[in-house]
């Protein structure tokens, strides 16, 4: 039954998201994913082929969900950074899995085409806004996008020693700082 297959696949992806966020690719265990999802290891291999492919499927889904939920608005990069911060706060697994991916699957691992396409589109949109005079051009479009993405994720990228102090700041304050930092960078 197609509904059962999709439900099983969804349960496997949800369980794998949690497992990979906590343990990364190397530390994740297929048997824990199967147990958590109420499935078995054979279903993981049937639907995804390997643990590596399951990791890629999890990351792919998280990226597509985020791209869809938080489209770039080149004319309002501060608020875009704020919305991206909100998305990271709602889904901390994304940042954790992206970090694991960088650490464990860096080059020459194949890059994710939808993310590459989204980056190309965002860079072109920023470059267009710069050409039209809506954004300063002291940074190249790719530099500006990188700065905005980094600032949106900055609170989740700190050492545990700083995170303990940062967590005393309210979520609203952390978001305000992200938006204000991007505004400061864009000041003409």
C-alpha cells in the first residue's frame, strides 16, 4: 500500500534526523533508527540503500524545507536573516546535521544540487539588488550572502563555554542582535 510505504519512509526520516543530529553520520546506528521508527534495518536499506544515503536524504529534506520556508528577500536582508534565525531555532537539527555533514562528508563528496541552485539564485538576487542601488556593493554578492547566513546561525555556532552564557539571552534578544548586525553591515 502506497500510504504505508510513505508513512514508513517518513518515520524512518524522522528517526534518522534525530539520530544524525545527535551522533553524526559515523556515530549514528541503523539499529537505533529502526527501533525508534518502529521499522527494521531491512526497510532502511530497501528505502535508502545505505546509512550514507539515508543521511543524504535527511539533509536534503531539511534543506528543501528551509529553502521553501525561508525564501531570500534581497531587499530586506536583515529580516531574511531574522527569519532564517527563527527557522534554525525551530529546527536545531538542521544546523547540527549541516555541521556533521561538513565534518564528515566534506569535499569531494557530491554537492546537493537544490542547495547549489538556491545559492546561485540568492547570489544573483543580491547582485541585482546591488546593481539597482538597494544594497551596498562594498561586498560582492557571494560575500554578502555568506555574511548574512553566518550571522543568522551565529548563536548556534559557538563553543559550549560561550553557549552557556548566550542561552541566558532571550530568543527575542538573540534575533534582534542578528537583524541589527545585518542592518549595521548594510548601512551605506
